[in-house]
């Protein structure tokens, strides 16, 4: 079992930055692909970014490419999502998730473990 806890959300102005962290417990994350998803009010949960356990390859949604960076520290069992140049449309609850897969990692249902989420609000 893997427990995931997100932190770092908050309120920021357009163009600002936030750093989300996902800390895990229960098992080490070095054999899990770690992902970030988000869900805005009235919308479905969508893929944001992921980092593979096998070779640290990173994957991003087109909407965040070039602005967000995902990284991992397996010794600290932590995954970080650095978000820069934030826009109002980035406003959502952000969720950390883990999967043992290295393919299909943009797909929500392929993730086995989820955090409770952290709110990110970008004001215009």
C-alpha cells in the first residue's frame, strides 16, 4: 500500500509560481511511475504530468508543457511539480498518483494510488 499526501497549493496571481509536493509513505516510490492530475470545477480529472520509475522520462499535457516541471527524489520519497507562468485556467484541485506501469501513464484509470488533492487557485 502506498499513501500519498500533497502539499504546496494555494492562491497565486496570473504569471506566478507554485511548487507542489507529493510525499509518500508505506512503500518506496522507486518502482512507481508518479503522476499529477487536476480537476477543475465541473470538469473531468485530467492528466498534467508524469515521471517514469524506469528511466525518469517525463511526460506533460500540452497545456502545461514548457511551464510545469515534474521531478522525483526517491531517497526522500517525494515528487515535485514546479508550476511557473500560471494562468487562471490552471485553477483546479491537483492530485498526486502512483502506478507500477510505464505505459499508458496519461490514463487516469491506470493509477492505483491517489492522494487527497491540494487546491490551486490562480487569480486574474
